């Protein structure tokens, strides 16, 4: 007589990424902008794509970087310039969240 098949109930931690939220400008200087955001998945690590471009320029020419952190500092920016910054969470399978968007302006140097 054959035995019964084994049964195991398992769970996976894989989930589609949710949109980053609570976007905050942490700091800014004449040439940098530091941002941070929150995520709903403390037990899953996602990649975050941060893309930024100067206002009134072509968004298809944005500079994009990837990070696993929930913060990023944009460097080598122009003084007194306005930027649009988009953050998207990406899963390991390539699924993307909706976009969290920031608007920020670098500081202007003091006029002497």
C-alpha cells in the first residue's frame, strides 16, 4: 500500500513593490539635494531607481541611479536650479511601483 504524499505549506517573502511614501528633503546645498522616503515592506529589500532632471528640460534625459537604501544624495547639481526627482521601487523580477515625485531647488550662493 502506497503512503500518503507529503504536504508542506510554505510562504514566500516576495511581494510586488509598493509606492515609496513620506518623501522628505533631508538637506540641500548649492550643489546637492539629499532625500529620503519610507516603504511598507520592512522585510523585503527592493531596488530603488532615483531619476532626476532640471525643471524645463527633457525628462527623457534624466540622470538615473539605483540604490537599495531609502535615501539618496544627488551631487554635482547646478546652483539655484530647480529639479524634479522621481523614486520608483523595483522588485527582483522587474515589477515597478508607482512613482514618488519630489520637487526641490538647490541653494543660491550668497551675493557678495
